[in-house]
C-alpha cells in the first residue's frame, strides 16, 4: 500500500522512487488527495536529492499522459518543433517556424510567456494586432493542416499536471531543478504530436543555466527522454552572455524577426536562426545533412518564401498580416532615451541578466505571473561585445512610456556594459551539440 509520507521521506533520504510511486504522487495531487504542502515537500526533496534517468522518464510520462496527446500521424510530413530554455532577445521561434514550414515540414509549437528577465514568444506574437495565441486544439490542428505552422499557448488539455506543479515550483524555489525542468518541458513538447525536437539550451550570464556543465546536464537529460520516447531529438548549447540580436521587447522583437525573414542584416540572431532551422530540417529528413539544410534556409530567406509563410501564419491566427510591410501598425513607445558610453574602448562584457531586468521593469516583461505587459516598450542594443565605441556613443536606446522607471533603467544599463582597452575574443554562438 503506497503512502504519501513514505514517498516524500524516501526521496528526502536520496532513495530511488519507482514509476509506480511517482504515478501515485502525481495522480493523487491532480485528484486533490495529496495537498499542496505535500507536493511542495516532494518538489523540494527532488530539488535537493535529484532524480536519475529512470525517475525523470517516469515523471515526464506521468505529466505527459495527464492530458491529451495530439495525434498528427495522419499528416505525412514530419512534425518538428524547437524549444529554447529562455534568454534575452530570443525571438528565434518567430523566424524558424515559417522557414521550416516553408520547406514542407509541419511545425506545431506550444510556447510560453515571459517571466522575470526572459521574454515570452506568446507576448511577442500578441503585440501583433489581433494575433490569437489561444486557439483551441481543433483550431490548432486546422492551422497546422492548412499553413504548416502555428504557435499557441498551453491549453487546459495539454499536460495539466505540469501546469499545476509549475505554479508550486514558482513559489517554492524549485524552478531550477534539472529533472523538474526536463519533465516540464518534455511533457508539453511531446504532447504536440512531434516526430522530432530540437532543444536550444541557453548558457551564460543571461540564462537559467549559467555554466556549461549545468547546460550540458539539462541538454543531455532532455535528449535522453526524447530518444526513449522514440523521437529524433538533439540539443544545441548556445551562448547567452549578451542579448541575442538588437531588439529586447515585444513589438521591437517582432520587427527584428520580420527584418530577418526579409533577409536583412547579418547579426548573431540571423546566424542562430539559420543554424537552428537547418538542424530542424535535418531532424525532419527534409535534407540529407545540416549543410544542405543551411543552403535551403538561405534560399527560403532570400526568395521571400519564408516571409510569405509568416504572413500566412499571422493571418491564420487572426492577426493583421499588413504588419509585415508596415511596422507603424505595431505598438510604439512614446518616448526614448540613449545610454551613452562613458569612455572609448571595446565592449568587453555585457550583464545580460541586468539588461533583461531593465526591460522587465520598463514593462516589457513580468515581475509576477499576473503582471501586465506593455508591448511597445523595450531596448535597442546598439553595441555588442567586441565592438569599439567612442565616448558619448550610444550603447543602447530605451523606448519607454513612463518616466517612473527611466532613471533606474538607465542606471542598470550603464552598469551592464563593461568597456576596456583590448578587444575580447569572439564568443562561439553554438558551444556544443548533444545528439
């Protein structure tokens, strides 16, 4: 006879839990037979003592099958998605989803919202007038069938155990547990009816995984789960030691994504989008190798085919497709201010967490889950690591609507930039690939 207290104690003491014990605990919590405070104790025990691969797999499957698993098997193209662990300026989903769909694969994406210093894909898309991220699963299937790609939020049918457990993790300081992160991410992603999954694990001073060792552990844990579930799975470990691209903030990031789909600029953001999309095409067997995938991605960008696919995605989800040609239709802040370099020299480091927090306090992100988002505010990054700047040159442009947080934001950004006499070595964008 299984007992709630015995299971908590067993994990507290560092012993391995059986799949049956994990199932009992999750089902009991969902059925309100296990109290919030008991689940909180269980989560803290897992946080402190960890899970092995078997336990992590059991937890993932229990959360996955707590709700509906979408069936796209009737669609012949392979179904592929990408998940990022979150960072500052990471708007890659807005670019790679239309690219991969334009190549003929299906891209069902269930994404999240901003919390803390990290941005949320759904908030960015909702800055497009009319864009609906709250499609029903029936509507979601229809857009995937017709357009090839759709991006929505988690519905009540998808991994309900994850949704309830995450709300407790957020208030019990157990968010950054690798087994709990793995089960949370993979349960939602596997519920999409995927054949393939690419994971983008951020590493650096603007990421949840600050060290390469932690990033590698999380990447390997998620890849292991994907493979056990017979999904073609790989993970990139990518740099988050500075904001990705030039835009931080919802409508600004939509503009940068559209510019990238128009094949403009040669930023680190564009480079990462090409790398991610090429790997997704390879996992989905649309190309024979990653190099062929990169060539195809560049063609889809230069031809405008990927941009047209994004236009169709916007329209299919109720948004105004004219934003692709007219940025004035997006929200714009009323005021702007420049953060200037105090001296000449090379940008040697950027406190990415500080930049993300500065954007959050402007209103671009959430300090709490129920915080209101201001889609128009944000930051334009005018200098990146390795750039040479003169004294008085703009490091960053602040777009804002309320003077109340301006002084604090300017101070955070001034402190975020480090300037030195020697040019730092270039950082590698993709640190490792885990397959």
